């Protein structure tokens, strides 16, 4: 069987979502993606959720969306986790203030199944697993795959946590 990158990611997410095993870190490539990106200080989960929601609405109003990509993600430096980049996928031809193209990059990632409050533990696990996988860029990316729009129960949320790597 041959799959496109997007199809392979969907199959992988579906398999992992149906699996009862704990999240496992894997080396994979994060695709190039054009996003509307706003950076704000945010230290609490409530602040992050509100700012991501506001950024997504602003991006949709200004540029529309690119549903072929992961729709929402946040990125923060490991050394400065309170400084957060909130991103929403926009069409690749979009140009303007706050529109950037995130380059394709190798990354170590895992899938967190459950509430957003459990993400810091998943991030810590991912950082511990990176040995021998390349040098980290010093950023963590949370890619929201399934959340409140798809599930009422937070225990069913699925978030890809990625640590972009520099190739050795």
C-alpha cells in the first residue's frame, strides 16, 4: 500500500487513538505549513486556550483556513514556556502581517491522549527521550488533532507533542 504523507499521518493517528498503549515517541517529519502566528505571554491553560481561540478566529476572518494541514498548534521555547506562539493554518498563498511559513523539519513526537492538563508530563517525557535523535531546536510544538470540537469528554482529546530536531 502507498500513502501520501497526510494519509499516513491520519492512519497513524487513527491507529494510536484506537490503541490502549501509552504514547510512544517516534522520529517523524513535520511538514511545511503556512500559518497565521501571534505571540503572546501565557502561563495558564485558560489563557492559552483563550488566545488560541482568538488567534484562530482572527486567522479565519483575515485569510480563511487550510484544512489540508493540522489546523491549530502552539509553539514555545523550552527555556521560556510562558512566551507562546499561537498558530492557525491558512492557505499557502496567504501573505500579510503575522503570516509565516513553518519549514518542514525532522522531529521527535508523541501523541498525548487525554486532558490538556496532562501535556506538561508528555512534554517532559519527550525531552527525556530525545537522546541520540539529533539536537533539539529548543522549542516544543503542540499540534491539536482532536479536542473540544470533536469530543465533549477531555479524556478523548488527542494532541501531537513534537520536539523539532536539527539533523546531525
